[in-house]
């Protein structure tokens, strides 16, 4: 049976009634718990903007804080949405992190803006920036390398950044990212925790077309899934229902103002069906169920690593969920 490594994607969720500071304190506590278990390879944070429920917009800043609060676990971005930034700035940010925390920093890169169109305009980005994603990844690699002829000729260097060789990962939910990661000889992380449809096809294409690189002679696959773990299986299932309702409320225009009856109608209709479909790769239950679910999920594509999103609600339940996932591993 597959026995992949295990890691965590933390969305720095801001619960109803919480402040951002309280949410970030929870993320720090959870990172320390993940490290304490010894079961997790890394913890990643994702760049999102203009979302009241996610506090990881300044992703590099949060990574630096979490890395300072831990000692051994790898910490990184899953990911930085590169079209929102210049490659030089990201090289400098993650070069700084690598200098402060040698051997512990990862840089996952995504092509989507991680926000809506109006917010992207507020970020002052060119709408065509996503089209330059492959070229920007290559440029970022050059800034992080020991030296690069074109940059040296132009007299441009990332300081910090130059020579750090921060490990890059391509994130994706379609064949585009799989093909790019294979072409560049980079590890590939598939976002099956919210975009399940192309998981098997994308990973198969990545592995079949992989071009070995000096840093990565072999393909490396990370596949993501949701986990709702609890000692009581009924409690875990009730949490899944709460998560689905929360997603419907969050993504439906005017959802925050819905009455309970209106929300229930949406959950029972297409909105709920879409939320359940997005969470198709979700493992729910106690330690035995989580162990079985992780094995079954890994069996789909035989990834090198499974990255879990801890969907338990409330800090005590999220801490206990990490312990259960670690025990299941």
C-alpha cells in the first residue's frame, strides 16, 4: 500500500467572532502541534485577498512568524500567486526567509490571482500577468540561483535571494500546471481539496512527461485532501455539515444575510451540491476511518506526499484532529 509523507495546509481561518490576531495565534499553536507530533513534513499557507475568513494575505510575513515559532518543520507557501507580484520581489522575500531559517522554507507558486477581479485591480496588476506565469517562474528560479548569465549581464541580483535555491513547487488544479511542472522539472502539488475533477489525469500527465532537472531528478507529487477528524465519528460528520453550510454561505452573494431557512434551501439545492462536490476528497471520522481514508486517497495516484487541510472547527477540536491524523499516519 502507498505510504506517502504527510503535511498540512493551513488557511489561517478567521472564525465567526474571532479577530485576525486570534486566528493567527491559533495558526501558530497548530503549527507547533503539527511539529510536536513529528508526523508532518511541512506546513503551508496560501495567498488569498479580500476574504474576511482567511488571514494569510501577507503570506511571506505569516511564514516568517510561523517559522520563528517552530524549529524543525518546513514552512512555506501553498502558494504565492505569482501573477500578483514581480519575481524579483518574491525572490527577495523568500531569500530573506531562507536566510533566517536555512533549509526550512518552501515556495509553492500558483497562476491564479487568488481573489476577484476588482481586488486584482486594487493590487495594481496587469490582467495579462497570468499569461506570463511560465516565464515568471523561470525568472524567479534565476533570481534564486547562484548566478544567471542574463541577470549578471544586466547587473540585477536578488539580495537576499541569490544563491538560496529555495525549493519551488508548481501548484495546480488542471493540466496546465502539471505540464509546466513536468517541463521545468519541478515538484507538483494538486489542489484536490477543492478542485477534485482532474486529479488523476493531471498527475498521470505530470509523471509521464517529467523532464528531470538537477535539483529534482525525479517527479514529486503532492496531493491535497480535506480531513475532518474527531474521536466521535458522529461529531466529525456533524462538522462536515457545518463546513458545507459555511461554504455555501461564504460563496453565495448576500449569503451572510440569509435566514436559516434560506440557507437550508440553498444547501439542499445546487449550491450545496457544488460544495459537496468540491469537497469530494474529504476524509471524515475517527482514527480508524482517517487511517483508511488516507490510504484510499493515496491509492488513487500514489503521491509522494498527502497534504491535508484540517477542517475541524474551533482550536481544541483542530488540535485534537492533528493528533488523530498523526496517529492514523
